[in-house]
C-alpha cells in the first residue's frame, strides 16, 4: 500500500495491523497534514458482521472529544474500501515503554489519571472501550497520553438493555468468542459474558499493576491458563513490591472479581488517584491519599455518677474537642454527628472502632465535685488496642472551656502530629466572656437533632447569646439548629433571614469558624447566592484542606449549580476522608439526578435507618423499576411525618402514581403552603406537580426554584417526572433560563478553580 493514493490521501508507510484493520501513515494532500488511516481489508469488508463493527467504531469514536483520546477526522470510502482518518500520534506506546522495566511511581499516577479521565468521558457517552491495554496507550513526544483503537467499543444505551443487548453482544462476539487481549480482560469478559464500563476499570487496574511492578498480575503459558488465573487467582499486592498502601488499595479495588465490588465509575478512580498524587507531591492545597492521615473518633465522655445537672457535659465536651481538632490539617476527625449515637450508652470500644472505621479512639469519664471538673481521658490505637496515653485533667468549672485546649494538645502530642502555630491558634477555644453563656451553649449541644431537641437547643442558645453576644460558636450553632428546626417543623421562609444573620454574626466574630462558613455556604447556595457559596466553600478549604465537611460543602454547592461530575468528585473526597459518615448521604442526590439509582441507594443508605433516607431509597427503587418495594419504603418514610415534609412530598408522589391526582394535588398544596427558602426544595415540588399533571403548579414552583438558584440543568432537562411538562412554553422558558445561569456558573467555576 505504501505509495498508493487512496482518495486524496497519499499512503507513506504501515503503522500496524490488527484484527479490525490495518493502520497506515498518510498525507492529506488537500489539507497538507499527516494523518493515520485505518483501512478495512477487502476480505473483511465483505463480511457484514466485521463491516458493522468497523462502522460502529466510526460512530463511537466520532462522538468522543477528549485530549486523551485519539481524534477521528473523517469516515470515507475509496475503491470499495471503507477507512477512517485519524489524528497521527507520534511516540511510543506503553507496551514498548514497559519493555525496559516498570515505571516511576509519579508516572504511574500521571498516566493512570489521564487514562481514567478519558474513560470517564467515554463512559459518560455510553462508550466502553473493551480492549484497553498498554499497546493502545501511546505517549506522544511531549509525554501526552492518548488512548487508541476504540475498535472494540460498543454503545451501551441503558434504554436498550435487556434481551436485545444480550442478543446483540452474542452476535458481535460471534456466539461467545472472546474479544480483547487476554491478560487485560475482566473475568466476565474472560467467560465470554456481557461486559459493561467496569471491564474498562479492571483493564486500567491491570495496566497500573504492570506499570508499578513491571510484570502483569495474571500470567500463564497459554490463553486458557491466563483466563483461568484471571477468574480464580489473586495477584500479589503491589504493596509487597514497595508501592504505597493507597496505590495498592486503588489497584486492588479495580481488580475485584465481582464488578459490583470494583469502582463503579472512572470518576471515583480519578478522585483516589488525585489524592495519592497530592500526598506524593507533599502539597497542602488538596487532600492527601485516603488512609495516609490518622483518623480519630472522640466518643462522648461518661459521667462517673448520674447527675442531671452535669449529664450534658459528656457529649458537649467531646463535641468541643472535635471542634478544636477539626482545624488540624494532619489529622482526620470524625464529626460529632457520627458519635452522637454513643451518648449515654455503655460502649464496647472495639465494636465502636470497627463501626467508625478509625485508627484511634479517644474516650474518657468526668466528675464534677464542688466547683471543679475532673476529666480522665485515654487515647487508644484501635488496630492493636495499645494505649497511646492516659491522663487526668482538672479545671475549675467556670473554666471548663480549657479542657478542650488541653485535651486537643495532648492528642496532637501523643500522635506526634506537626502542629503549625497558625493551626494551633485556630484550634484554641473561643473563650466566652461569661461562663454561664458557655454552660448554656454546652447544654444546647447535648440535645439531639430532632424537632423537640432543636427547639430546646434553640432556647439554650438564645440564653447564651443574651449573656455573651460576642460568643461566635453560639451564633453558629443557633444557625444550624434553626435550619434543622425549620426543615423538620415546616417553618416558613421567614426563618431564613434569622439563620443567615446567625452565621454572619458568627463570622463577624470569628472569620474562620468552619461551622458558620459551611452553614452560610449551604444557605447561600440554596437562596440564589451561589457565587458567594462557592467563595465560602473555598475559604473552608483554605482553613483546612483535609476537613471532610469542607469538601462536602463544596459538593453541595456544585450540585445545586449543576456541575454534577465535579460535585460527585468533591463528595467522594469527603467520604474518603470520613468513610461511612451518615451526614454525607446527600451524595445520593447526585446519583439520583443522573439516574444512577443503584449508586443513589448506596449513598442514601449511609444513613439507612433515617426515615428521610428510607423514603428516598424507596423513590430510587421505584424509579429503577422495583415499584412494589419502592412504594413500601416510601409509605414507611411518609408515615413517620404524616403532616410534615415527608408525608406531603411522598404522599403526593404515591397518589400521582396510583392516578389519584386530586389527593396528590391537595397534599402538594399543603406541602407548598408554608413556603421555604431552599431552591432545591421548590424543584421537588415542581416535578411533583408535573407528575400530577398540574401545569400551573409546576410553572409556579419551577419559577421559584430557578429564580432561587437551582440551576442543575442536566437534571432539569432529563428528569423523568418532568417529561410531560418539558415542552410547555412556560416550562421550556424556565429551563432555558436555568441553562444560561448554569453555563455562566460553570464558566466561572472552571476559570477560577479548575
């Protein structure tokens, strides 16, 4: 073929051959550029199945536009031979590079990130590579990573799943014949079964393993031997060869035999690789790899004898220590919400450590005698049950705030953590001018986050502020409690102004108060102040880039702004820093909005016993097709608040699904009547009215939602509940408004933070 002119392409050399065609170097005589030509040989072109594969490759690659994926220029035919013209990538493929030995760790992470990012873009368009291997990964002369040969790719439109897809797959694999290169195939591919995007993540894991160690994880003398090992053998961990534990964890998870136990998306791989990259670089502006930093839980302290006057101290003092330690970048600390369930309980420390998944546990007991408080504390390393230190601390009761400083200092010293002066200054207790104000504040912390608990806490906090108006933590806690009470008790939108005033009062007195920064960021995002919310979340990350709630707040802001991939990454970052935190359950909404209902259920189940999450898990089950179980769970959730948020919301949805639109509309109107400040709340009303066929109600509440700042456009444009209303002119106009606002926010975010 060399020297031949095919159409207006002059073939100058052979680059390679494969089962799906021959690739040549050529010169485009019209545009004067060098290209790669992939030609289907005449014998294969005559085979309808092989020809269909070739055409499918053209369609899939043409739909991909990513810097780490080879660019397809055109699909053409000349002299009866169909061919593709593609970007010519000058450089060596990874297979050639690895022939000289393993890669440097930094290169493993760099290439892994590039490949994972390319896969994420392809998977988002329903494209699965199916033949990822070092020979298909090229490093050009500038070191840029390019993935080649999507010839094995397939479109995986979920709407076409089922028997048709299985039949199609069987035909395309010639009745079960195995496609792909054996050492990089996932177990399900090796068995000739249908493979989805998670097979690409397995292949990525094999590539990372080979780059790290210098050999493949599954080897054998022949293909059957290799396939047998893929399905039955566990490779030696890369940690055995000196790789960091975090990288070993990433590779191990990609190589899980069961696809359900692997990473479920390439974005999740990216999140963990980014954390590893940060830890390797020693940077302090992002989060280090999961499990590199010690993870500590402070359990509520127990009273040595029952005393109604001091029982509140157990949880309150633990909460204050947690608050102080939250400012230390080199320590991960479980939030108070994660340990509240142990309040007033006889705790099995080993069981608590397993439940909380922590490296260290801080426990203690206290006794108030006269005007003094004595606190006995101990720090234990959970893996070995070894005591790190034990101490007894005694202070005057009116100076009880000193305890959090003393305990925090001892924890840091015991763990030999670097504690810069700036972090030390932040962690010091914010001292109230009036000891009674601090006592009221501590008492408020002991009340649970229930309707009645919030009401009692609010009373205590108002007393605290009356006694010491300058006490910042009381203002911040009052903002949180008012927000919680407003949601649970269906308070009207008027409560918003008081909540905002509380957070701003706290920040006026302590500009780095993480509780107030997070509360105001969430409130601002919900009330059409998303740019301020973004700035506030950035301030949190600057205060402590390793604080889980800082990343969780960023996740919430980005979700409302419609940057769902970025929101998911930020949420996963938070969850990697604080695994299993039930407060991070709203990661489920990102999955719900993108119709990843199984992932949504997994995230909602972080707080599986809460009625709110029981209802939303039911909603997700219903939307994925498990209607009977979904309705049962929604009924259970709604029954917990028959006259509140859950009862009205899910009662209206269930009425709509059974065709009782009159009842559904009445429940929706009852739900709407008190009003609310949360723009996302208004959208839940809008799509409920849409399901109920109430155009006027849908437009009214959708306008409140979009005007209020809910600009999650991709969800609005694809939400199944809005399907019947989306073509209505008034609805379409509001969706267009949301789209424009979303694009503006996206541009600002990417310009400033990406």
